[in-house]
């Protein structure tokens, strides 16, 4: 993950490159302990160790760090039932809040969360409702800041997920066609608009972080989050670390070529060959083509063909809807085989509006994949619904707020050498 801290107005705007230490999956325990304290407030170290299966010594060290961070406090001894009284700890809900934003190609989802990651309030609006994605982003942030002010809690950090490739050297978002961003200086623009430390990352990377923390990837060292929605992308976690690549573009599976006839097809409007077909817009476009051809009877009419309508029609046995889903399953199967043969994940999590809708077709997808791999991955649809990226953004903001790799501790490789400044 790349960190971008709000600089002092007097400081130079030249990025300062500094390392952020890597952590291991084992450090997810710190967030698990904090979650436990929040959910069982008040509680004791003994209860934490027993219920989470951690050693008392590990729990003691974690609680000490959380107490130093101001996230938990001692609440005195418990009532004794004959044995030694247990020291009780409680969660501090008044320590601050973080803002998280998922700036998607279709909608902008923002949330205000406390320092244990519990959502206090949230807002969803269309990304282009203001005519400009960045304006929508800033309005969403300011709404959350006003809500924090109303609750009398300080906002200590912000995290934003965007559907594009983030250049870790200059903070420029590249290849984000659904935001109408091409080499857009999102970090500089955001630094000029907000007065709090912030971090920006790819939306699917943040979704993977969410799954490692509170979703389907908990305690799994090798998994892939494959998002199929307005756009298409993936985050590959191998040995507990996110693969990022030379250009911070690992996991950009939208550029895969899964059909021979598409080999050599140039990137068009920022879209790769796979994304042009295996995405919400791709599903709708294919259905419109089949309806226009008139070769199969269909309840779909050209004026109402959306990804949701195609999926619904397929579920009702519509010939065109079913044909489109069959093609989508073929394309996804070829992509997953390519990914699995390369990185050997234990699990593939289908994310995004289209991906999450494929639960009725998982058996068919597995049937297509299994014969081609010596060790096929398990495939599931996301249990986090449409909230994965914003949950991951909460985790990233908490990491930044606590000045240590805490959610990067949840998924170590989210920490990397990044561009940083100094908080004003």
C-alpha cells in the first residue's frame, strides 16, 4: 500500500520516499483482539486468549500496544469468585474516527468508522452525480467530516479506493476509464482538498484487505479476490502478501486475453480484452448484440438491457440471458485457470456486482475449471456484499492512523515503499 500524508503548506510538495516495514499474516491477531474487545466490552485477557486461541503472552503484548495507542483502557479488576481477580479492559470509543471511501465507477460509498472499525454512519451516491468523480469524492469526505464533528470525535485518517493503477512515485491514477481519469493527479488534488493524513489505493486491493481482515480470506495465506463489476480486476495474495509487480499493476486481469481472436487487440478506452467482455457493461453489450441479431427469443428489449436485467433473465431461463451467462462463465473459467496455474491460490473470491451474482452458477464454473488444474482453488462469492472495498479502506485508514502496519499487519504486503510527506 502506498501512503500519502497531508503535507504542511510550508513543506515541499516533492514526494519523499521512505520504507514502511513489512508485516506477516500472524499480526492479524492485533486487529482480531481489538475486534474482540469491541464486541465483548468489557472483557479480560483470559477471555480473549481462550476465545481466539491465542497464547496469554501474545494477548498481553497486543493489549499493551493497544493501550499505548489509546484504543483500550484498563477498567479495574473483575469480581472474584474465589480465584485471582482478572484485570478487565474496555474499548475506547471516544479516541477518534476514520473516513473510508470506495470511489467506484458507478457509485461512491463513504463511511465514518471508529478506531475498531465499526461503521458509525455511511453514505452512497452516484459517482458522476456532480458531473465529476473527484468533486463527488470531496463532497463525500466532507459529509463524513461533518458527521464526525457532530459526534464530537476527531477524524484522524482517510483512505480512498479507486478503480485504477496508482503510481507509487507520483500518486497519479492511471487507467481509470470509469472515473474518466487518465494520468489524474489524485494525490496532489486530494492533498489540496483535505487537512488530514490520507492513503489512496486500488479498490480491489482494499477489497482483498477486507477479506483478510473480516471476510472470506481470514487466516488464508493464498487467495485471489476477482472483482467483476463496472470494471474488472483482481488482487493476488501469495504467502500472505499482496503481489504488486514492477508497475504496481499486478492483478490487472482486465488485460488478460482469453480468446484467440482477441490476441493483438489494442487497449480500447482504457479497457483490456477480458474486461471488455467480463464486466457489467460487457454483459449488457453482449446481450444487446444477441437481441439485435434476433436469433433467439428473449424477454429482454434493447431499451432495458442492463447487467442486472440480463442476470435476472438468465435466472428465469431466458435464452439470450442464459447464452450471455454461459459465455461469461467460459471467460471467467479461462481467466481463473490462468491465474491459478500461475499463483496456485487456495481460494478465489468473486467480488463486484456481477461476480457476487454468480452464486447460482458456481457449480458450473467449478466444472469448467477443475479438469484443467491439478489443484483447483475453492471458489466462493463474497460474503461482504458490496462493502468490501469500504471495509478495506477502513482498515487502511486505521493503519495510517495508528502509525504502524496494523491492517498491513492483517495482510502484510499492503505495506510497501511508498510516497510520503509530513502531516500538517
